[in-house]
C-alpha cells in the first residue's frame, strides 16, 4: 500500500502530527505545496479550522487532486476550539470524486495560550497508533 502525508498549518501543530504519522508510515510529511509525485492508495491530509472553515489553500489543494492519483483521503488535524474538519474536507473531496475514509485523527492544539503544550507526546503517540491501523 502506498501512502503520502500532506499538511497545512499556520501554528506548526498539524505539522507535528503529520511528522508523527509519516514516521509511522515510513514516508515524508510535506506541506500541501508539494505535489504528489506518484499515485497513492491513501493520502493523509492534515488541516485545521481557520475562521470556522478550512483554509482556502486546503480547498485549492483538494481541488488539484485527481481520483486516478489518490485512492482515498484520511483526514487529521488539531484545533484549539473546534474539532473535526472532516465534513469540510469531504465536501471538497466529493467534488473530485475522491472517497474519504470515515476514520480520522484529531487532537487539541495550542493557540494563544489555550491548550498549552498541545499536541503533546501522548497526542503524537496516538497519531502514530492511528496511522499504524492503516498498515
């Protein structure tokens, strides 16, 4: 099975999760500005809420994907206040005909002093365990 990990972050929290997931899958965690060099079975896509939605760059990234290059998307991320971005990412993936796995990983992220130190080591280990379930 071929995996790829891409992420979008403004604070670095989602990048830390991406790196933990990628380490477990033995691939590189790269920002969404890096294209997929080859087709993958599963694309782990890290993102978060910004102004109560996913960032326009994430929407553009998903719009750039094709179903012949991505078997399915697995959503993950962190946020200080809101939780899952699953529905927002799924809306964009559906436009491209790319299925979303129903499983996702989410944890709290530090933002302006809220949830200080998150994601912490326990969160990173949980992200690795989540990734392991796809092997």
